[in-house]
């Protein structure tokens, strides 16, 4: 299992990430992007999860989390953020650190133990909390935040887990995607077989409803109801499903093809040039005053990338509007509106199988009345 986290404190001008979007990883695996507060978390879509509810009165600490079943045990993946003020960490953070949890986020806690050049009071407090809970930092000392404008670098984005999970986790910083916070990849080495389901849908527009209703009526008539409610339910369900397969065509959901903006012809040369500059900056031991010219060039090319990215977004918007007219279906218009409205709820409470006992009881009651 792999987790990819990204801090969105600064706008990302390179890769367009929309809440709730997905991208194909091959072999039937898809990744779903959930954005919570200042962090984004990527998970394999075929893993069932449930959202964990946390109190909202924890001082300035922002917490979001999900729970998955991994090799028969619950595993909590928690995202945290604490703004850079003088308030201490809330005591509730102690309860989040357990043997089956991975905590990622930006607590604005600095300490040399995880790669910072200095320490602050919150860093000392967090270090003491780790000792008390027998938790371990996954960071290897690599900086996760760099400001070329102010010539500063630090390891602000941290990952914490228990001593039991620590040997099974790996942590590394990836190349920048435009933010001054680098994305972090966490790999959980314990494998688990995940059943990949082919996503099909019923094409009701092409259904032969007349034949379907005639066949269902005929089968219901030839199958008498008994006093056994379970048997009646099974017979009724099988009749419906068998006739659906006969008279309602099915199809496969088309794979989502993401548009990676960084592959655009206008952006690719700029990104390649910035990558070369960053490599030179890091090879020469980055943080010394003699490299002011190199830092200036990096800031200039970042400005060009932001401008080019804005132009690409504007051209895509114009292309979208050009294809809309009076013949556009209402369903397509509503889909577009839902995608561009950021205020709507994007985070799923759960992607596991919904319990339909209530619906089943209602249907059984109706069948019982018919007998």
C-alpha cells in the first residue's frame, strides 16, 4: 500500500488536482484523491475505508482521518495540521498515537531529530510525546519545505507511526509539483490481496422494457409464494436479476483518463529547466548567500510556470464553453456545475458496501403482505 501526501499551503501551479478525481495506475488499480484542509491524501480506490469523526474543539489542531482493514486489523491513517503560533499541542494528540495508526501532516514543530536545522518549543513537546507513546518519526532527515525567496529550508511535513509499524514503512520525498512543500511517499510493505471489481453499469436507455415486464410477470405467476419469507425473497430477487441480464444491456465504465497539465508542450520545457536548476541548487549545498543568482533564476522560472499554467486553464475553460450550446443535455450541464462548485461536499464518508437491511426489510414486508 502506498500513501502520497501533499501540503497545499502554497498554490500548486503545475499539476491540477481536483477534489474527488481519480487516475489509473494500471492493473485495474485506481487512485482516489481526497483533499482535507491543507493536505491531500491518495489511496488505492479498491480499498474500502471509513471516515473517522473527531471533535472540533481541539484548539487549533485540524484533524481528518480514515480507517481501513489491513490484514484483518484496523489501520488508521490520520492527517493533522497545526498553524505556526505559540499555542502548545493539544492533549488529544496523545490519543491519536496508537499502535495501529500512521499520522502525517504539518504540525509546525521543528527539531533536528527529523531534519530541521533548529528546534522550537513545539518540536521539544512533540519529541517528548513520541517518547511517552513509543512512537517513531518516519522522516529520514530530508527537507520537505524549501523557500527560495527567503533562502530557508526545513522538515515541516512529518510522518509518525508506532514502533510495531515502523519496520514495515518506508518514507521518501518526491520531486516538487509546484508547491514549496514537497510531496511525500509512504510505502507500507505488508501486502494484502485486494479484489478488483470490474465496474459495470446497466444501460437502461437501451432496455427492452416490454419484454422485461412480460417475462417478469410470467415468472412471478409461475413461481407461487410460500410461507417461507427467505425463500420468497430469494425467488423474487433471482427473477429480477435473471431478467435484467436478458433484457437490459450492460457495459463497462470507461476508464478515467486524467489530463496531466505538466505534459503540455508549453510547460514541459519550463519544468525541465526548473528541475535542472533545482539539481544544481541542491548539489552546491543550497543554502549559502553566494547562490543568490541561482535562487533568483528559480523564482523567475516559477513565475513563468504560474503564468503559463493560468493561460492553460483559461484556454481549457474557453474550449469547454465553446462546446456548450442549446443542444447540450441537462445531465451534462449539471455534471459540469458540480465539478466546478468547490463549496459542495467532496469527501465521502465511506466507500465500503452500504448496509441495505432497511430496504430488505421493507421489501420482505411487502412480499409477506402479498402471500
